[in-house]
C-alpha cells in the first residue's frame, strides 16, 4: 500500500469514528463539487478539530477568512451558542453563493454572515462595524495574503483568542527560503510573524491525510 492510500485509509477510519458527517455536511460537499468549486476544503477530522477548538475557547464570535463552499463554517458555527456569530469572508461571488445555500440548509443562516469581496478590503469595513472581539479566527484563503490576515486578526481579537492558519507545510516547500512561489513566501512570512510578534505565542503541526502532506499553525493572542 502506498503512503497516500494509507493516509486516506487512516483518515477514513478516524472520520467514521470521531467525525462522522451527517447529510448536511455531505450535501455541502456534493453541491460544492457540482458547482465546480476546487476540492480544497478541510477534511472531516479537521472540521471536528475546529469545532472542538471553538468549544474549548468558549467561542461566541468566530471569524473565517476564506469560505469556499461553507463546509468549515458549518463545522465551526455548530459549536456556537444560539446568540453566537460567525463572520466569513469569501473573495469569489460564485463560491459565496454556494456557501450561502449550504449554510441555509444547515439552519445556520441566522448565525453565519457571509461577506463577499477581497479580504483586505472587507476586513477594514468589518473593523468599522466595531464587532465584539473574535474568540477564534480561521485563516484559509490565498496564502500570499496570510501575514496581512494575521495582522488584521490581531486587531480584531482579544487576549486569549486563538488564530489558526491552514496549509502552512505545503508539501514541505515551507523550508525553501529562496522559493519564488508566492504561497510559500507568504507562508514563511506568516510563520516568522507569529514567531516574532510580542502578542502571539504559536506553534505549527505537520499533518498527513486525504489532502496529502500539509499542516497548520496555531497561535494564541497574549495581550
């Protein structure tokens, strides 16, 4: 058995026991595929991780940067109290349309606010709304923009908030200091920002699974 097949089999085992998808989640994936969205959403076990993390930090307000078809938003929003709020930003209008339908099917349309447009334009407008501090921020958008998204996350969070940045290993290319790839360069800049910022304490975890070899960064806001 090759490595990729083994990783997928392990994911399937964990999914079936620890993160079984209901029909709402399966439908969100089917509709995203049918609409031609890229198949780059998180896995079920990663969705369950975010769901648990939201509960661990007692999240009432969550910010997501990068909605895609709404699969991850559904996982996180399900961890919120009835008066909780998840704001998710999506660059592509077509992706946002699919996400809105999937979120409505999940019965979460009153909790989840999908905002369309470039994140670096939407984030200043969001800050002008003066929302309550976000307890959890999940960054899963264009990787070149990640350092800017983390900086904005710091402006919109509080001490004790948690920031998760997805896809930071990139098959190992994160080690390439001279890489010309914008996603790799943005990822390296993000890791270095987390390492050097006085308000952040973070780490990074390598993962393997159905999505291949990758990982995520996790940072806690200190002050």
